[in-house]
C-alpha cells in the first residue's frame, strides 16, 4: 500500500525508459570554481588524472576532484581551475578501494575516506535512528536521472545502503520509490529477494515527493515539523545517488566526480547523460542534437525549482535536470485573484499569497507569524498560480530572514 501527503501537485513523469542507457559525456574541458575556505593543491600546467584532488577544504567539506584527466590552467577572482581533457581518462592512484574490509573501519574513518573521494554525508543526528530512508525519487517532473541511475547502478545503490546502515548505526532501510517509477522498484527488488534489512516501498508520485519530510509522511503516515531535520527524529535520509557513490568510492575506488543529468526539450523528448562536474551545458546541448546556431533557453534543475542559465553554466552535483526551450518564456505577473490554489497545494500548509504580500510590504512581523520558516522551497505555489506571481521568492526570503534572526539570537 502507498500513502500520500497533503498538498503537492501531480505532474507528468518523464518515461524512465529502462531500455535506453545513458550516454557518457567526455567534455573538452571542465571548469570548477574553488569555493572560499578551500586550498588549491595543483599548479598551472600540472597533469591530473580522474579523481585527483584539485583543492582541499579547511572546513571539513569534500575535496574538489577532477572528473577527467588532462592539463590544469588557473585563473583568479574568483579562483577557477580548468582541466583541459587529454581524452585518456587515466584513473588516479589516490582513489583506490579501501585496503581492508569496510567492517574494519569505524564511522569517522569512513566519513573521512568519503571526503577524500569527493563525498559528504548528512551528520548522524540521532544516537538510535529508527530507519534509513533512501530517496529513489526524481527531484523534478522533467527528470529521469534517478531512474537511470537505479537501472544502471542497482548493485552499487544496494551496496551503498549496506555501508550506510553501518555508518548510521541503523538496522533497516526503506527505498522509497514513487509509483510512476515502479520499474525501478522492480529492479531493486529483483536483487534484494525477500526479507533482509532493506525493503522497497512505493509512495505517492505527487511532487515534491522527494522532499524528506514529505517522503517520511508518505511512508509512515506521520507528520514531521518541517523546521526539524528528519535525521534528528530518527530518519536519516539519503538519495539513491549518494548510496551508489558511497559504494563506488569505498568498495571500487571510483571517486564522486560524475553524475546523471537529464536533458529534456520540455516534456517531449528526454535523454540522460553521465557527466563530469564542471562540464559546460553547451556540450550537453550539442550532445542532445540541438541544431547548430539555433538559439535556445535553458533551465537548470528542471521546471519546478529550476533557474535560468546559459550554455556557459557548469554542471555540479545538484544539476540533475536541464530543460531546453526554443525561446525563453517571459511572463509578466498580474494581480492576485484570491483563487486559493497556492494554499491548496502547499505541502506544509502555508498561506503563500499572504506571506508573499507581507514580504513585499516588508511587514516581517506578520510574515513571521505565518511561519514562513517552514517553507521547503518546492515551488508548488508558483506552478499553480494563474497570475504568475513568484510566491516562492517572497516566502523564501522571509524564511532566510527568520533563520538569520534566529541564529543571531542563539
Ligand atoms: S510556500 Fe514554500 S513550501 Fe509552500 S508551496 Fe510555496 S515553495 Fe512550497
Ligand atoms: S494562486 Fe496566485 S492568484 Fe491564486 S491566491 Fe495564490 S497568489 Fe493569488
């Protein structure tokens, strides 16, 4: 049986097409911005291999790694590392599988090893977690990247879950798969057999089904306070992509430098690519077969919460979907007609029209009284508003303001 949650919207799903494999992209170059608090460990002209460290964090974040082999060039302000692809794909010796069996390492050692391989995990926030939740959902209706990953890396997803059960000190895991992705549930079940610590469960296909609070609500029919992280109440949540990456990094010595990205031309056509982080979107547009010289618009992150970008935008771990359009859609917002749709779809039962109105008037006291801090940024309110008002931006800005205010009072 599958449950649902309040609010949300039912969107058309891209067909995950189990028989169409993803295409690997080998870009001419990758370009990565070195974030603040990172120290460069390569110089201009250095030859690097796949998985080689380019910069290390001084604040416990994952190392910045190269997803291709080639020659480094550097530029300043902001500091940017470019690797020119030599096409050899030479693997880095530093990224070998763990020397001993995974059971011989403690949690801290495994987390440390993952950081060196480009991957961070959510913190273990509860000493006695109830269940590990594996988010097997698409994060947007235009995406089929999660399905692609599950079809192509089923074994790695399950291997990663087994490692994470140990790491989080939890006895069972549930792979939460939305109903329209039942073929992914079948792929996982085929390798799991019956019984055991890992189960697969179908959940509502209503967007934002992937948001951890919604996922847990759909799985267990309970409501969690959106301001409290699921990990704190015993449900650490990770994506199927993270599980596969954990297994590959620790058991196979493959660092986390590459991800699945869906490119779709609206909802009509879609293809999945396996893309090194730092690849220019223009390379994906060419691979998609967009006619040379024809103008295009891009939305990174899909149709719901995505943002406009151009071909020079570089892929990152959160670039799961890219929507390609012939023309950029321009809409001029009109006045609210009080239809109430934004309230009906808000999964955390906010009053988006009112909060956005108070935000525009800078009436922060009233916006705060309406609990803007619980917004999960799903964009459902924007998607249904017939007046085309950017409600999410108003609610989200109030949320950030309230969180900042809370932090300064701590
Ligand atoms: S107000 Fe926030 S949580 Fe509610 S629908 Fe809009 S973006 Fe989603
Ligand atoms: S959906 Fe748009 S028009 Fe309808 S009440 Fe909300 S803000 Fe107003």
